[in-house]
């Protein structure tokens, strides 16, 4: 159905996470326009799922004569505020290492192949999300994580190794996981020197 622009974003991102209509605008030369700085500060970024933000910036805007939808989209396309983005990078890195490098091996020592395979899958998911965070993008829903990276043509070598690791018997993945970890650590060069992660 038809929605007001702000209702559209509030529905996708969560009503409690996106400000009401009256909080978004400033007057410039007799026209209403988005107060980008205020909007960026008012969004409750930490409460919004990655995939919801990915959906909010996806797709084509066919008409926007007032520039309101485009203005909101431009604010959202700037990615997470740096502090939250770096936190997400750190969390994805830690979860990849914990599950891929540590927990998988631990489960194999217990001869628990099912749990080791589940943990390997989680490590791969965290590695894929990490690539989006480093790139300043929002990871989409799980079913689109790999597709989005392949479509963008980025990180092809890491993506190929992640595909390799899930096609191997879980007992044979340790070496490839270590290689992936080294490659992920190399992504540090794309981040500011003083953030202390990776």
C-alpha cells in the first residue's frame, strides 16, 4: 500500500529506531529538506538489524520531487557511525576467531561433527559480515550475504576460500580457516590506525 516516506522507513527500521516526521526537516529557502546531521544523530543505529538497513538503502527511487526520500537514503548510505562500525568489525572478528579457530577444533576433539559444522557455518557467516563492515556497507539477510559480495566483485579470494571451507569435510578445514584469518587480518590496512582491532 501507500505509505508516508517516514512511515516507510519506520516500518523497515523499527518505529522506536527512526525519528518521527516532525523531527526530520529544516526550512531552506522556503522548502522543507532533511536535516541530515540531526537525523544521523537521532537514529538508534545500535538497535537496527543489519539486514533492515541493507533493505532501506536497496532498490531504485523512481520519483522524489521533494528530495525527502533521497535525503533520508543519503543519510543511511553513509553506513554506521564510525564507533558502532568499528565495534561491529571487532565483534565479527572475535566471533570468527572464536568459532572458526577455536570452537570447531574443540568440537572435533569431542568427536561432535554436527556442532563443529554448525560452528564452522557461524564462522563463515561472521567472515562474510566482516567484509561488509570493512567496506562500510550493511550486511544483507543471510541468504544474500555471499551473493552481494560476488555481485560487487570484492574480496574474491577470501570469498572463494570461504566457499572452499564449507565444501570440505570439517576435519580438513583448520589450515584453510587459518589462511582466511590471516587474510581477514590484512583488511586492517583499510581502517584507521588507532581503532585497535584486527
